[in-house]
């Protein structure tokens, strides 16, 4: 899908040849002397388009306009949420028409957030997964023109939105692939492909290198599978080598059976989504390649399968992590924190300004926050504030959760330095407290995306979150210098 930003010219607007012309109508609409304005004024006066947010009217081959279809969408005050909802409904109306060229028109100057909501909303509404289908038709839309007044002032936000869409769709692609088409080796290949883009480098560590490093927790999770683990290191260099990087750590469990602590059979297929944290890191690097910000970013992806076999780790086993801390594995289904803790320790070598891990970590976070907001955990309030702001600006929301010292009490054990679980109460928090034990040497935040990384039921599929949030966070750093 190719996007273009164009200035609004009402005199030539009626000659815009496109399969679908989508016009955002706000409560402040005042008609001009062009054909499109005449149509809007007519349908508002007739009552065919009610003057309230969410209303829409489709018109086939409207007189005086060159478009095949005109779709008028009332978006209230023109806010980002209204725009996104309107686009979702609009593309549903246009689905059967299979438009190849779509024009999005703002008759008013949109806020940067509203413009970005339009671009990401259209991409969300038209995304089609095809990788493992023999006769699937992909997205029909090939070109999207965004027509706005005062076009130069919105160029930066337009470019950011288009880059974010590329990253989100890459994250969706890998999140949606079945586990036999998205093994750790496949993820490593995807990372190598990213290294073909400007300023991105990639290094892949296999079982021997990981063993030599002493990543005992990561190895323990991987040992039940015949698929070899991969530790993926991506580096984006947009600043001087002396500039401290931001490190993104993505959980890359390409399938999670639960191991010996096996999961129930119902909906276990959705455990292919347990690598959506890793997919989001790939997506962020795809966006960075387009945006080329003046920052340094490292992406770490510990990737393996969590399966059960005669070699699989057992409840009660004690392993030694890269940090030297020993861990009693009371539940083999709490594996994500085991691969992440070694990756977090590995982060120390980069002397980072901040480390953010992204993981589909706990069902408890789904119970706490549902599918609306990702869970955010951090004791560094400047870092937490920056991530919260990025969530608001990108409409990829998160919510800060507590990390009181007392929550770590349940992680105590008689047989190791720390246990990997602490019981059901506050499960998302105690999982974060476990990770916190490996983050003493850098500012750290944890994003639990178990409720937001994918949808179930009839709309089953990866969402690409939190690529948008992370892109906004990193671009804010670029805008203000090297402060986290």
C-alpha cells in the first residue's frame, strides 16, 4: 500500500479520480463553492447524514465528482478516536467494492493525531493475512491519497504514521503465522532481512553461543523442543557510537504449550501469538529504517519453543541465569520471564539509557486491563511518563501498574535465590517483580501485552501492538536529544 500526502485544492478536487473518496465531515463544516461541499450541504440539509459522530452515507457515482464512490463520514469535532471509528465503519461499507485507489479528505486542518489515526485506521481496516493460504486475495487497496489543508505542517506526522503502519503490518505478519511457519530460525531470517535496510545490523546467536554465555534460564525453556533456540541482536545506529542506546527486549516464544505444566487444549492454538513481543521489536526496526531518527536502538529477541518432552525442564528444577542468580522453576508455563531475564542481563553490555521489555507475559494482565490497555511496570517515573505519553499520542494505550516491594514476598524459596512464580493473586505484578530482579543496572520498564497483542474469536489475529507506542516513544527521544 502506497501513501501520498496532498494539499487540498477545492477548485480541482472535483476532478480527483479515485475509486473511493472518503470525506471527514466535522461539526464545524461550512460549505464552499466546490462540488463536494455542495453534496455535503445537501445531505446535511436533507437529514440523510445526521450531524453526529459515527454517521456515514455512501453515494455511488455522485454528479459533479470524478470519484466512483463518495463516502461522507461525520466525525463530530474531528478527534482522533472519532476518525478511527469512522474509517473502520467506512471500509466495511466499501469492502465489497474492492477499491484500488482511496482518497482520504480533511476539509479542515486535522490535528497530527487525527491524521495519524486516519492512516493507521485505514491500514487496520484493510489488512488481510495471506501467507499460508493457497488462494487468498490480499488487500485490494494499492494507493491511498491523504488530502489536507496546510499540508507542509503535517508532513512529519504523515511520515511517522506511514512508517508505523509498515512496522505494525510486519508485526502482524509474524504474529499471525502458524508456529511451524514462524520458528526461531524463521524469526532470525526476518531479522537478517531487516539488516538489509539502512543503518540496521543483525547478529544471531545459536545454542552453542548461548551456552557459552551462561544463559541457563533461556536454555532451560528451550531444551524440551527439537527446534534450536535463537538469540537475535538487532542494532539501529542513527547517532554517534558513544550515544547510549535504548534497548528493546521482545519475548520470542514461537509456541507455548506450557511445557510439563501443560496448558488446557482449548484455544492452545493461540499460543502461536506468544512471540508478539518479538514481532513488535521487528516492527519497530522496520519503522526506524524509514524514519531514520538520530538515536541508537538495540533489539534483543530470545526465541525458542516451550514444549514438553523427555528433555523438558521439570517443576522444581533449579537453573542458573546469566546474572548468576539461581531460579527454582515451580511452573514451566511461566517461561517468558525465564527467557527475558537472561536477555535483560545481556542488555547491560550496551550501557543503555533505558531498557524496555515487551511480552505476552501473563493472563493476569488480561483480567486486570482487558484488551484496551497494555500493562506498564516501572519504578523510573520519567521513563513511565514518557511511555504513557507515547501511548496517548499513538492511541496505543498503556496503564501503569504498581511495583511495591511487598509483591516480591511470594517469590522467595528455600531452594534457590528466587522462584519463577508467586501464586495467582497479583500475577501480572509478581511476574514484573521477578523481572525487576535483573534490572538493577539500568532504567527499566516492562510492557505486558498479553491482552492487547492479539484478538480472539471471529476476528482472531495479531494487532501489531505496541509498535505504535514504541515508535512514538523513540521519536520523542529523537526530538529532545538523548534523554529517556
